[in-house]
């Protein structure tokens, strides 16, 4: 990767930020950026067009549509049928504090890895913070940040499994090395939350729920059973996630006796349409970057440890930021980096690349969880960054300090 190629990559990021600054619709911004990338990297219009059609019709993409739309449908039914009220009632009985509930709910849902899974917890955050004078931008941050605290250590996340497969580092070792980052993100999120509450003078709201253990348990089941069925089918019986979601959607529809007109209204809602357009825009942009081969292959010789850290940072962060996909930055950056770091501190540098790449994903405007949560709360994405940037910068500074010291 030469200086000209690096300059092109930086220009992509800068144009993206400018488009966001002028409040350009994200789907439209991604379209402009895709066209710019085609021209910038001399991809060729015909190749770009047919590659884009190919990614949109791939089996994996169709599964993604089903997964995200099913998640939205289940969430809409739960909200329409007031099932979230039962779930919130159980969490309130346990924690006796809506502030704790608002960070616990997305953390619990975060144990279930699914594309756009933040949409499942978004209604819970919305409901638990409805009596707080809280901006939609901060609600977006809360839901998004606590949804992703487990991705460094939860062994069923695809990115973590791909990391193990490509690096040959035992999963137990990876989890042990990355545990400090999960702890840091939890502490960071709670600190930002407490600071926001204090600066906005949001007081603790006393909760009247004082339910029995039995009622609390059954309220939790009443609000959570569609998600628990998905977890059971996917993790216990190894049924593909999209099939598990379809089954749960159909069962939920039958059990709650949802009328046909309500089903049609939920499926063809404006949010569903915006979500589909977002997914298509993200998939096309990711495919254009892939066929552009913007990072190429490295032919560098022996490098200093400091420069290896720099390469791990710039390559992993850039790919994570531009693609917004965990498995993408691992699949693209690791084949470039591994030949260079084999003779150095391989495990530490591999973990560093993972953490920095994930930092890029957390800031990526094309990360589905971020754009969908932002869409749900109708927040201003640039104002969301006011909370995200300090949190992610702390993660990057901490990880850089550890790789240098250790």
C-alpha cells in the first residue's frame, strides 16, 4: 500500500464525513461514495454494476434481508402487543431502577449475535428512558454501545471465530487477552451514562413494581419468549438463524393472533422500506471496496515494531471503518498483516489489529447496528458521535498502550 493509495482511502473517509455533515441521507451518501470509489480505483462501470447485482442476489444477502426484516417484524409485534411492557416489568422488579434497565437490556440482547440485532433492544431502551429527559442521540449511543460490549470475548460471534481460524491462536487465549477490553467498554459506557445523567440533572426514578419471583419470571418469559425460541433453535438445535427467525415470526403471529391488515402494515412500514434501502446501499458499497482491492498485498521487508503497530492500526481501522463488518476487516486485513508480524509479537499484534479494527467498526457510518438504531430513534448521527468518539478513542489509546508495554 503506497502513499497514493493511502491518500485515496483517506479521501473516501473525508467525503463520507462531509456528506454526513450536510445531513445527506446515508443511503444516498453511500450511493455517491460507491460511484466515487468506482472512478477513484478504476473499477470499471460494467464490473461494478454486475458485481453489485451479484452481491444483492447472493444467498448470504437474501438471508441478511430475512434476518433483519424478521427482527424488525418481531420487534414491531412485541411493541404493538405490549410484550415489552412485560419484559420491562420483570427487569424493573429485578433492578428497581430504570437507569440500570436501560443499559442492561441491550447488554442482554447483545448476547445474541445477529445482523441489526440492536433493533431488538432499541424499543426496550426507548421504553425504559421515556420518563427521562434524554436526547434521542444519547438513546442511540446507549443502545448501540452496550449492545456491542461482548464482541471481544463472546465465543459465538463470527468475527471471534474467524480470528481463531485465521490466526491459529487458541480461542481461550484470544478471550483471555481481550477480556480487559470488554471490561473497559463496560466501564466506559457506564461512566459516560453517569456523566450524562449528572450534567442533565436526570434523577433516579422510583419504580413501583414489587412483584413476586414467580410473576417476575413469567413476565420475563411473556416479553422475551420469541427471542428465547430463536436462541434455543439457533444455539441448541443448530438451526440456521434466518430459519429460526422465520419460525419465531410465524409462531408469534399465530399466538398473538395478529390480523392480516396489521401484518401488512408492519411489513410495508416506512421503517422497513428505509431499512431495505440501507442494507442494499451498505452491501453495494462493501462489494465495490472488495473488488477495488484498495489495500492490495504487501511486499514490504523487515519492519520495526513501531511501524508494525502503525500498519496494524491504519489497515485494520480503515477497513473496519469503511466496511462496518466484523468479519470483513478480519478477512481483508489479516492476510496482509500476518506475513509482516510473524517474526514479531504475533499474538499481541493480532489482538491489537482485532481491537483497532473493531474500533473502526464502532465508528463506521455503514455499521448496520448504528445506522438502524439511528434510524429507529430518528437521531442526528453526527451528534451521536459526540458520545461515541471519546468512548472509542479511549479503547484505541488503551489497546495501543497495552501492545507497546506488553
